[in-house]
């Protein structure tokens, strides 16, 4: 089977929840300690064999391009000051992959639109990753690699799942589970968007990481519009599941969503507590702070 080497990262959102911070800085560049969210996603994708990263952006997103570009002046200045480790670090960011940038355009909008904008870069027989640029997993095994392992066993599209409480089923697309392939992998019958506690078909929720086979592209291209006037990836995945086979993989790791302030703060705190460099001191600080 052809292996996935390309990843589409959807990064065109306005980030209005984080205004005024996101007036000049893209939400995808919000730092998790000292590393922007989008860099975490790219690094984990590279571990799964990705060599080309296609970032679909909007206006005011120039900072993303600058971040993944070489900065010869800064590197030279750092080396003059003897900070070779820092110079090597920022050089390595630009060498993670080949980066391609596309401006999102077209109507109707929706989270499937970036895939349409980037589909000319995907070969007819080529599987590809899709990531939303504001959520990620903290995992011992890179979560894109976990998706790839399922693809290599099945040859089919696979989406990431997390387990949530039923009371939170009004916040996610909830999975209709079919045949069990393993403890973590299930055949997916479909997704039900925000069904609520009483109507949820399972406790498995779909979150923003996918490894898709190219047979989904003509489905997305049909631009089926939902009740909100948008084209959504979930609708196309449902149609693909009816026509063929889609799998859901319960990711072994901790999911973080940086899409709003509270969840972003939780992601930063959780990441800091797990840091080999800062974790112990930060935990001690939090204990003292909470005892006040």
C-alpha cells in the first residue's frame, strides 16, 4: 500500500475566542510553554513519515510561514553569541518537512473546505493526513503513527477517537461503532453530530485527526451542504462509511484542545506538569499556590 507522506493542516480560522490576542498572532501560534501548537502537530506528523506539510491558511497568518522558514539573521546572531544550541533548534524547525501554504478560498465554507483547496496536491492513489491546528494528543507513540498503524492493517480511512462522558455528547460528533477489530480499533458506521446524552450512540467522540484514503475526495467535491450552510468532513466520512469502510481508532494518549481559553490553559498546565525540565518545580509551585 502507498504510504501517507502528506498532511493537510487546517489553519484558516479567525481565532475570535482569543481576541484581542489573535488580532495580530494566529491562534495556531499560541505557545504550549515555548512551542506553538502547530509545531507540536507537525513534529508528530513527521514521526509518522510525513515529508510534505500543506498548511491551509487565511489572512493574518503570515506568522506561521515565518515560523517554519529559515531565519538566517537570527541564526547568525545566536551563533555569534555562542548560543549554538538555540541556532540549531530554530534551523531544525525549518527542516522538519517541505512546507506548502495555500490560502483558503471558496464557498460554502466548512471544515472540509481546506481539503478541497489542497486536493490538487494529493495524488489519485495517495492516502493523506488531515489535522485541525488547535488540537493534539500527548502520547508516548505519536498519534499520527497510531492512525498509520491502523491504515497499514486495513488499507482504509481511519479517524481518531477519544472517550468522553455521556453528558458531554452534545459537544462532539459521536461515533456509531460497528465490528471491533481490536481493543482500540472499531469499524465506523458513522458519526452523529452533537446528539446529547440521551441519544448518543456511544461514548466515543471524533476529534480533529484523520488519515484518509483518496476515495473521499470526490465525495467532498460534491459539496453536500449541512443545515448550517457548510460542508463538513463528518458528512463526507459518513458517506464514505456507507459506500465502503472507515475505521475509528481510540488514541492511546491524552487529548488536548486549545480552541478556547479554559481548555488552552488546561493544555499548558498539563504539558508543563509532564515536562522533564519544568514538571517538578511547577508542581511544587502549584501546590503552594493552591494552599494559599
